[in-house]
C-alpha cells in the first residue's frame, strides 16, 4: 500500500474502542502517525500502539468531563507538536425512557451531549485555531444515521447529539474552508462494535438489521477505510459533506 497520509499526525478520539482501533490501524497503514486517545482502557491503547509498530502516541483524556477535551488537546500537542487532523470517533449511546425520573432524563441527555457533541466541538475549536496558524488541517466527525432520520424513543438523546454534530461539521466547513480547514462527517448505521453487540444482546440481531436493505451491519474496517480516504490531501472538495455508510437504510 502507498502512503497517502505520510507525515500526518492524526488525533483519534475513542481509539481504544472497536471503531477507533480500526481507524488507527488503517491510518497507520496509509502512513499517518496516529495520536491514540483513551479514556480508561490504557492497556488497549498501548496494545494498539504496539500493533502499529509503535509509530504513534498515546494520550489520556476524559471527554465526559467539561475540562477533559481541553486537557486532551494539550497532551496531544505536547506529544506531536503539529496536528494535521482530528477524527472525533468517541461516542456513547444510553437509553432513557420518558417515564424515568427527570434527574435520570437530564443525566442521560447531558452525558450524551458532552461526549458526542461538546467534546467534539471543544476539540474542533482548538484544532481550527491550530490549523489556521499552521497551514490548515482536517476534521472528521463520526456522526450517525440517527442524526439524519431521527431515532427510537429510548435513545433520542443519541440521535439529537449526532444531528448537532453533523450541523457542526457543516458550520465549520462554511466558516473556515477558506482558512484551509476541511470538515467532513461520516454517518454510519449500525457498525459491528461493542455498542451494536449490546443492542443485539438485548433485542436480537434481526432487530438490528431489519431496516438495512443489504441485511448486514457495517464492519469497523469499512468506516476506517473511508475515514482514511477523506483525510487524503487530494479530497478538499469533500469539505462539508456527510457520507452515509448505512447499507441503504437512510432512505427507508
């Protein structure tokens, strides 16, 4: 494989999870130097670094806290000095019912928006300022099909946070494209990760793939390959795009 991402330092959030690991491995295979973010699973992050031959950095950050994204950015810059791209892949999905207590309801919504949107917004803010001073850069936000078509009653917070993430991506593209900042959203349906496996354990696989015309979830490697592609310097005109990876289910 050639190295279209050579000399690119790329911060990947949620890199100790299934999708994040696949993204890091693909970026490394295409020549990038990944900055591997983890929240709690340090062993998984270092094992991932070892799998890519040690060419990268490992940084910790708690994106569920208000200060976490800023602290993560500082650690990433300290580790790599120049960051060329950020992939906001960290995300959570919790379920909360209308009949749950108001405290539980607020906790679920605030938690989802903190990780899925506010952390991405804070990291994007820092990235844009950094890119404007250093010749440009890329932001890739891993959104969701749920952000485009709505979501189930018990996970409305997830869908709403991902819809806001798509809008954030478009706003960055419109506002800072002239500064050499390219922002792209990738909107998968179900991906075969721990989040999907938890849903399958509760509801069955048939429920997960029922409205996917191809009858299968996306593999993490599919999304990783697309992420690496949109980071290529040749893909500037994708600025502002939302790329669907959902097996055709968005249209149903």
